[in-house]
C-alpha cells in the first residue's frame, strides 16, 4: 500500500511539472483561462489519487451547500481539501498565505486564478485587503473559502480559531457553511504520502448572517470540532 501511495505522489508531481511548464503561457491570458487550466489539474489529481493511489472520497449532506456565492469555513488537516474544494466548487476564492504565490509556476497560477492572498504580518491592513478581495470575489458569484484556524491542524489536535473568519463574516453579510472532514487521517504530516481509503467530507448546516461575532464563533467552532472529531473516530473504528 505504501508503494502505491509513493507511486501516486510521483505521478502527481510529474503531471504537475508537465502542466505548469507546458501551460505557462496561459498566465498571460485573462483569469478565466487560468482557472480552466487549474480545474483540469485539480480533476487530474483527483483521478490519479483514485485510480493510482486508491484514495476516493464521499460527500455528506450536500444539500447544506447553497448555490452561488457564500462563505465556507473548512477544517484544514492536509493539502487534500485545498485541492478538492476546487473540484467541488469550480472557481472558489481561497484565503491563503501570500508567500504561497511565490512558488514558481504553481504559485503564479494561484495568483492569476484570483485567490485571496494575505500577509499575516500586516494585521489590520491585511484584514482590510482580505475583505476587499472577498467582496470582489462574491460579486463574481464565487464562494469564499477560509480555514478558520489559519493553518494545518492534525486530526485530534486543537488550535484557536483566528479573527479572519469573524472579520469576513461581519463584513460580507452572508451565511457561513462549516465543512468538516477526516482527510488528515489519510495523509502524512508533510502531506506528500496518502494512504488508500475513502475520505468523508461533510457540509454542516449554514450559520445565518447577522449574528454577533461571539455567537457565530461559538457556533462555528462547536459545529466543526464536533463533526470533525466524529468523522475521525469513525475512521479509526
């Protein structure tokens, strides 16, 4: 099984290199062309994971995800969810560290695809820039995705929820949909090696717009932690 996982990783790396080099010229075209190339890559990764690595996934309660623009708060346990949210949503605007855009080719594609990159050292200025970019993405009908803990957290570990998700919720006046999953149970800490199986991703009931900050944060953390812990326990059983 480990050999199969390593083979899957190698195939993804080779495919990524080929796509980035051969399609680099698309970076000079309008954003939508870049998005199309990115969508091809994300779907190709999903295909390789399934048929080479033996790793698939299932979706619980898809009816909880509204159509059109909204705010999505997802657990962040591995690189898997950052890829699959593109497969599920098509053209999401994901909040990420601006440093990731410096990665040759791959980071450039993220920049041109319109991700919401923030410099976390900027504090107030960074929050203002994030909100401005999020409003622009919402106006385009895109879903805004944020990882409320701000970084990868291994299954079973706890970390505080950051102020970014509250800032977006208060400024955008849209519902927020919590997304739980157990992807971290299928990957190594570095995220390169994935074991086979079926990852479960669950859309939880939306939290309506207009709540006070503390109430929203309490409901979001409670829902996400409880659902994620439940999925982790089921996978371990």
